[in-house]
């Protein structure tokens, strides 16, 4: 059931968070709008525990983007966008979760909670893998061929990045379990899954979605070559306005689409965990 008071509360809470994030340069104006849209849907349709999980991802990912920022400065130009998220990035990370929250409001199916945990675990795990994996002392290898590539290359994985992926998924799975338990203690109408089930959904959902992200990055994601900088990049246009040459992949399949599609894979993995462990 969709309740107007919950939607209004979600709108208010999301607007406050978006304002703080905008002032702290974690979001640009379009990103703040996206945060309000996705946050309102997730808070309003899923409930406060769903919204808390979204906030957990946002806070953790924002903090990690600042971790050893100087050491990562030289790699930023390989990525399509900077650490200040825009509308596309916010919808890519939270869009699947918003759709799942809407479905949950109508169906109240527990499997959708697991799917939501898997989707959020994916974007969190992928962020952790990116922010920490690029600090690895050993160069990454392409997930498809094992070829050694430069740090920050789409489709590249490393031991450190994979461990970060597992930790990121586990963090969301653990948080989801804690929030759900607290919701039950507060008297909410909650069907509690087994204590370990959401942890597993976060761990496996995050791993599956993040690996799928790397697979897309190594095969069909749009990757360009910058003549001026003599290197591969996810940017179709350099910061100086010079257009880049498409090296491989599909032009429409940028990093935002990769993140969104990967979160759907993570959601599917989370739902499978529910089917097995319910």
C-alpha cells in the first residue's frame, strides 16, 4: 500500500540530505535533484529501513572518494565523471532501488527486499572496488583475458579490488540485517528473514553485480582514446573540449548505464538468495 504521509516524509528527508550533500560538493545541482527523486521513492515506498540502507551506501561511498584523494588524482581523467555526482550517476546507482521500492509498496514481497539489498550492495561494492582497487601496488588484469592493464582501466580487476568488492557487499548486507532487526524491535509490521540471509544477499549480490560491471567494462562499454593525453578514457570529450575517438564498445553504453545494469544483476542475485534461504 502507498501512503501519502510516508511519501511526504521521504520527500522532506531526501531534500535535507540532498541539500547537505550539495553543500559538501558530493552532488551537483542535477545530482541533488536525482537524490530527491530516488530518496523519496525509496523512503516513501520501501520504508525507513530501505532509506537508511541507501544513506549508508551514499555516506560510505562519499567517504571513500575522499580517501587518499591525492594518490588517485592522476587516475581521475580515465573516468567519465568526477567525485561530484550528477543526475545520471545518482539514477544509475539508485534507480533500480527506487523501482524495487515501488514494487514492494504494491506487492509486499520479501524477495524484493533481498533484491534491493543486492542492488545497493552492487553499487557499494563497485565503488569500494574502484576507490580502493586503484591503490593496489600490483597492476590490474582484464577480467576477460588476464592481460595486465593500467590502474583505472574499465574491466580491470585486482586482488585488492576484489577484496574491496567483498567487503563492500558484506557491509551493505550487514547493515540491511541490522536495520531490518531494528524495524522489528520498533514494532513495525516486518517479516524477518533468517539473520544470515540478508548478509549473504549483500555479499553475493555485490560480488555478482560488480563482476558483471567489470565484464561490461572489458567488452561493450564505450571506451575512447584521447589523442591529446595519449591514453584510454571513459570520456567522449576531454576537459579541454576536444572530442575523443571511440576505441571499443557501444557509444550509448556509458558508465552510468553499466552501473544501472549491474545493479539489476545484483538485485537478481539477491532475489535468488531469498529463494534458496527462505
